[in-house]
C-alpha cells in the first residue's frame, strides 16, 4: 500500500507496474520486487508456481510423487518465495524438497538429479542489483527448461483467470502430509563428494595464497568447503561479504564481471599477499577471477578464463592419455573463438549454441543418448562454465576449485595465469572482445529496443568499420545471408538474435536480453599483436555505436 500511495498520480510509474504480466523468458522469470503484475511479489510468484504445478500435474501421479526441489539465494524474499512455491505445489498434492538455507543454483541442479525429482526451482536474480529477484525452472535432467517445457508453463499461466484465488496450503500441513521435506546436510555432503571428482592427482602449490568472496551470496559454504577439501591451506575469506545479505551492502552491483565487485577482495589480497582472487555472484553460477600482475590485480574476462580452463583441462587429459577421440566442447554463439582454436589444436570439435546454458545442457543430454561425442567443457562469455556433468547448468563452485588448482599448478612452475594467457595469445592469436549493453526500461524502452532490431533487419549493413560483411545470421528468421545474396538455413532454434561476420573474422552479435531490460552488442576480433587487436576492437565498437544511434 505504501508503494502505491507513493506513486499516486504518476501515470508512467503506475503503467510500468501494471501494463503487462511479468514475462517468463530465458531461464524463467525475473523482475523488480514490488507491487503490480509486472513486479516480483507474492501474487506473481503464486501465478508462476501455479503454472509449474499444472505442468507437473499434467505429467501424472509419478511426476507429482517425484516432486520439485526448491532452492534460493540470499536476496530479499528469496526464502519466502521458495516457501510460497511449496505451498502452491502442495495444494496440488505435489511433493516439495526445500533447502533450509540459501544454496547455489548449481547445487539445485545437482539435487534435482540426485533425488530423481521431476523439476526444480531456484529463487534468484543471479547477478542483478538488489531490487531484483527471479524464478528459474529446471527439468528432471537438472537443466533449465528448454522452450517446449517453458511454453507449456506459460500456457498454464495464461489459463489462470484470477491470481488472487490460487490455492495454497500451510507448510505445517504439508509437513504432516509428507509433501514437504527440508534439505541441507546430506545434500551438501553429496555435492561435495562429486566436486572432489574434479581434483587432479598432479602436484600443485597447495600453499598458494587465495582470497574468496561470495559477494553476500549463497556460494560461501560449498566454495569454502570445496577449497578445504582440495587441500588449499591459505584461503582468506572477505568477511564483510561473507554476511548473507540481500541488500548487498558493500557493492552496488553484485556481479563478479565488474572490477568494482572486487574492491574489498583486492584490499584483502594485498593485505595477505594473495596471488589469486575468486568471486561468485549471489547464486554462485558465475565466477570472476583476478590475478596479481606484480603491481595490481588484473581481472580476467569471461572469455579469457574460459580459454585458460579449456587449455588446462585438455592438456591434462592429453598428458594422462585420456583425451577421447570424439571429444567436443560447447560454447554459445557470442563466446570468443579462441576456445574453438584451442580445441582444434587438440583434435576436439566445437559446437555452438544459442545464448543460455540450457542449450549447452541440451547438447550434453544428446551426447549421452547417442554416444556420438564425449562432452569435455561448456562455456559462455558471461562467466559461465561447466566441467563435470553431475550439474547441468553453469557451476561457479566447480570452476572456483578448478581455477585454484590450475593457478597452483602453474605457480609450481613459476608462472601465473596471466603468463599462461600470454602464451595462448602467442600461440593462437590475440583475440579481444567487448560487450556494449544499452538499457531499455519500461514499455517505451522495450518498443525502442525492438525498433533497433527491426531497423537492422530492414537495412542490413554491407560494411562495418571499413570491413565487408560476409555473412549475416538472423536466428529469428532461421537464415544466414551471404555477401553474394545467397542464403543458408540455420539449424539452431529461433531466437531474436542477429550476428554479422566480417571479412577478417571479426564478428558482431546483437541480442535483447531474456532476463533484463537490455539490448546487448557483442564484438569479437583477432589480430597478430595485442595492440593491433585492441585498435581494431575500438574501431569496430565506434562503428557499431554509430549504426545503433
């Protein structure tokens, strides 16, 4: 009531809260906390939970009995929204498994598989600011729902006539009926046991000094315990950020992609003399890494960290004689091409997917079913990686442990991760990337964003930064157009994405975010020196901004 009173008479503020139902997009639903149909609140949570309940119910009594696992991060109302979801599911006779404490998104994915549940939900807005929360849905394989399942839930949501009449059952009643089970220690131990399968037997510098920060999020317990189990003896935690607080009081943006999120970790690192800094976002599916370069801490990009991890994993397997002949890595269409070059050097195939780790998980399931290829690594440029498939989403916990091990391996040889990155550049070329994000808030913003995409489609550029456009991939149309006018069909699912490939291998992708009010412009270049690559990147960036303007 206070919120509505505060915006009385403000037509745009009122419209923004009520002009639509909060949409179910990439990976689920995400929005600003507050009053209205276009906000995250008790009633919009009940609406999406009811859609999920009807989806499970439509798949029979077995699906209801297998139930739904519910986890949540440390954001405001995350626990309350998880409990409300359990209450809606319980009203349909669907069993719910709910974590007693905040746990990471990858642990939710693992638990769905471990308990043979029919579905899973994690209440999180990942790395978004404090005013956001979200509802991510997972299928029985532990992966985020692909379009078919998501569309079924959307249809059930649209069939709800009155969100105020959705039935709920009290938690105490559900416990008494055996429809609510609380989870914690047993699943923590099972997840840790799987994490230990990543530990390499080679000698590494386990006394290397590390700093870890969970950024007030859910990664604290599994990352801290995992590093301890891996044998690391000198891990400093950023205590101010170990406090689980949805206000994220020490950062303006709890995103490990941003250097500002490392401010306290860098101070702690200098205090203890740490060589490596690790940071996970609130739901611990993204990992940021900073490395001491002798003068200051240098933050690795998502593409750089992915390339380092991939090379380390493939080289380790090759040296042990366990690199399969049919190996494959999977990356998204907006992830750097350096990984593909590295994979090729090891005789490993690269497969591209649309943005969203659910598509990488879908590929893993396909490989398991057909046996055609052996999955080795999956990555996206936005700091998301998966090594072992006991999780079917990006897993910053797995990667934090493996990055620490990788850095400790090179430390024993007198090298840092920055030294190894330079070696990769010298070997495969200087790949550089950047991301331009433009915010389009509210109804007018969404219309403006769609207009940009439409204008690009109507007036396809033939040249960008004095480089000829050789290929335009329109994933919404499912078609690629070549410079000579010929067309080719695209095999990936349809999505509102445009990608331009230029004559020298430079590429630009344009993609509206599925979870945020943003349009993202990805740029990737390669050249023979770092200076030349950076100059090219700036030239292409200026050209893209001019086209968009």
